């Protein structure tokens, strides 16, 4: 006797439409773009029922054309399970199953309130059972300054929501994410949500004994952290100290005074071009700078596993510049205190500087590894007020000339918010060369990685998921940030750069 097959998977939903070969196109509800929704358009969550044999080839042959059967497995897609709105499925230890839904999600200045509703699921003919549990969580809104660290400072501090981020296959453990987002209808502004706190919710019991216990698993300080390198401001030749050094003094033949020859003090002041005033900074300078961004929390069984993008930059600067006397200054100093300049002094700068370093952007999370590294170096020669610089960046070399150079100028890649658009990226460059690595948080389980070299178009190069790295391709629009992506956690299929919301069912 053939068993009853449940939860057929039909394929990709794009823009709310699900193509089924033998029925044409049918509408799939959900995939809301509402920022206040409990899930995003590309979010999905696995359900795995234990103890069910895998689909055989014979059974698979009976699947609808264009689809597949999944025994004991299903996806909750954008908050829906086959057109039924749902948060997730909790499989209790006694074998009962419960649909979990959000009744309330409210974020205050310092605390948040969540009301969860549990309803018996999948038991035909049984009387309905519903229970509610309330969580009061010590997580509130972010200040504008802290929002800026997540590149989400366009809009009020009330631009915050709580979303279901990830769930274990059994549904007994869930991760809720507190997210911030930018306001704006301009497509050149990235309005995707960024998680700033992750809270673990553990479910136990069934019926009247249902319990929901929460723990702030990763607070704001753990989600984004950085160790900036000290003393890495641009260092410029600022001028001499103003001191003259007496080299000789001879009495005038007719008396009454001395002829005094001065040369310039060779000491040069350096100016911090990113800040006021002069300062003392000794060459050489070595540095290590680290930035860490937790972009997701996934599961190994019931154990949460964080996924980080880590940016590490190392390098060092050196410089040696002196003021050289081209023509000494000669003064006639009379004994009555008066002075006459017989010859004005002239000077020039001579020396050089340089910088070398490297940057690595790496995935530190579950699954297949991924990293991207590049190197850079400069070497400058200063004569007078002119500088000649040879530089190498990401395997490309060139030279240039200019005036009043930075010496030992650091090329320090930074995780920034793409200036006005707030799209996260790691940007670095020198002279004619640039390399920008874009980080696109598409959904609860997918981060797209794209890059732009020099003036070339942007393109995707990788996707990061709970299974780690997957290859990804396609164009990245740098004029329209309204594009979408999703990851199928059963098949490994990845979609990035879609012009319409996309998911799988």
C-alpha cells in the first residue's frame, strides 16, 4: 500500500507567482515587503519531522510535473506554509505539533514585549487548543549613533522591528532578531533590515504546560565589534619647526655688529590631515585593524551557530622627510639691537615614505569557507614640494605625481555604508584603482557578496548561507538597490539580484 505523500515542493516563487507546469501559473500569497512584518520576502525556515523514510525513486516519479515530494520535510516561506500564515512549527517531545504565531511584537525605548500564540497543528477532528505566552525582553531601540554602526540611520529610532530569524528543524528553539532599517522610497537607498540583537527562545512542554523561555544570546556589542588601528590618520608634511640654526658668526670689519649665517633646522612637522593641529608620530607605524559583523545565527541541531563576516587589515607606514637648506639666511645683527636681512634663506623638502598592507574579508560561520584577500603598497619620493609615488593595488601598478603629499599614506579598507545609499561594503583604493566588496543581507539565511573593480560594473561573486559558501553570479545594480534574493535550505539553490521578491515553496 502506497503511503500518503505530504508537503510537495513545487519550486521558486517570484513576485508572488508560482509556476506549476501542469496547471500554469498560480498565485502564492505572502512575500510581503512590509518592514513591520515578522518575516522578510526571502525568508524561509525548515521543518523536518523525524522518523520518516526518504522519498523513493518510485514515489518521486508520481510527483506533480515540475515539482518534487519531500517526505517529512517542508518550508515555511515568507511566513506561510501553503498559503497558511504561520510563524513556525513546534514539535513537542510528546509528539504533538503546535503552530506558533506572533500576536504582538512591540519594541520600546528599553524593553520589548512579544506575545506568542500556540495552536495544535495537523490533528484532524481534534478540538482546537490555543495558548498564549508573553515574553518581556530587555532589548530596546537603538540610538541614532548606534543605528549608524549598522548603516541604518536614515529615519527615526522607531524604524525597528522584531523578526523570526531562524528555527531549529524541530521548532523547539528559535532565534528572534531585533532589526533596524532605513526610511526612503528612493531606490538608491538600501532599506533592507539589519539585525542588532539576537534572542534565543526555547520551547518546552505541550498544552497547558507549554513554556517559552528567552535569553539574550548576542547583544548589540557582540553583533558588531571593531578594533580600530590607532594612529592611522593621513600624515602630511606640515612645514618646518620655524627654527633656524646658527652656523657661523663674524664681526663686521667696521664694527658695530655681526654677520650671522643661519641654516634651517632639518626637523619637519607632520600634520594629521583628518584632525586639527600638529602631533608627534614616530615612524614606522604598524597596525592591525579588525571589524566583525554577525550577519546571521543558524542551527546545528538545537545549538545556535553564529555566522560572521570578518574584515582584517594589517600593514604599516614609514616616512623620513627632512628640510634641506638650499641657501642659508644671512643677517646683519647690530649691537644696538637692529637687524638687516642680507640674504633670504631658501629650503626644500627631501625624503620619502611608503605604506604596505593587506586585507582579508572572510566568512567565519558554518559550512564551506570563503575569503577574499588583496594587497597594496606605495612608495613615495619627495623633492621640494613635489612627490612621485609608485603604487600597487590588488595586482595593478601605476605611478603618479603631485604636491604636498601624504607620507606613508595608509590604504585602510573600511566596512562602510556606501556613503549616501547605506549599502554595506568594504571599500579600498589608491590612485586609479579601487575595489569595493558589497555585502547584501537578502534574507534570514542568505547574504550576497558582490564586488566592483575600478570603473567596471558590479557583479556577484558569492553567497553565504547556513551551509557556508555557494557560488553566485549576475549583475549588481548600483543605481537601484531594490533587488531580492533567497536560499533553499533543502536543495542549496541560491538566487541573488532578482528584480522581484523571490522565495521557494
